[in-house]
C-alpha cells in the first residue's frame, strides 16, 4: 500500500498496487486547491516513476478534483458513503491493471536483454533482416559474404528466441527498432 501525502505531494511506499490519497473537506485548507494538489501528486508520482493505478476516495469530492484525478489517470474517484461493490470493483480493476502493466514491463525488459545480447554486427544485420532484405542483398550492402549473413541471421533468431521472421519483426517493433527504407525504384 502507498500513502500519498497530498499536503507536500510526498509518497511513502508500503506495498505495491494500492494507493490511498486524502482529499480534504470543503472547509479545509486542502479543499481550495484539491485539483491542484491531485495534479501535483500525480506529477510527483510520474517524476519518481511510480506508475501504479490510483483510486481516490473522499467524503468531500468536487467536480474539479474528480476531473483532474481522472485526467491524471486515476482508476476511479469515489465519494463517501461509497457502495462496497463499487469500491471493490475499483480496487480489483486497479490491481489487475497494475499486474498487467508489470507483466508488460517484464516482457519488455526480457526482450531488451535478448536484443542487448546481440553483437553490434548482429544488430546491424537484424535491421536489414526486418526490412525484408534477402541474404544476397544484405551481403552486398554490408560488404560481407552471404554465408556470413546466414551465420548472423541464425544467431539473431536463436538469441532473440524468434520462431519466424514475422516474430522477429514484432519484437523489433516492440523495441522501437525501425526497418530501413526501401530504395526508390527506377
């Protein structure tokens, strides 16, 4: 659980996936700037790369605060008294979104680890391969033999754990690696 201090926008990590953020009553010093404090809190969380879903729960919600919270990516902005099912649904959604995000991040880290295991030459060949170039074309463009291209291509597929060229292209896209532009034809 996280406790998010609205007053100074500080964050204390207690356990991942859950967050509690107080939003003050209309007569409190927090109320006049709840929307601002929510924006600052969410900005501070982004600065420290704390990417967890938030469910705001308050007894004193107002439209500007709820709009700001939702624009900042909050799962839900609930006001007391809250329906137990609504709260449980929001918490389940937050936990599921956090789990999904963590899985995606782990997959991306693993993909990056595999790509970084390639030599510089293999990375260069990979760009040509995902661009749809034939081994003969790659060899001519890189001034290497076709056998050397086949050798590198085999290593690339093995190290990247790609089952097909289409699989390798999807991986490259996931890493943000762009294919080469085809030269203009005659």
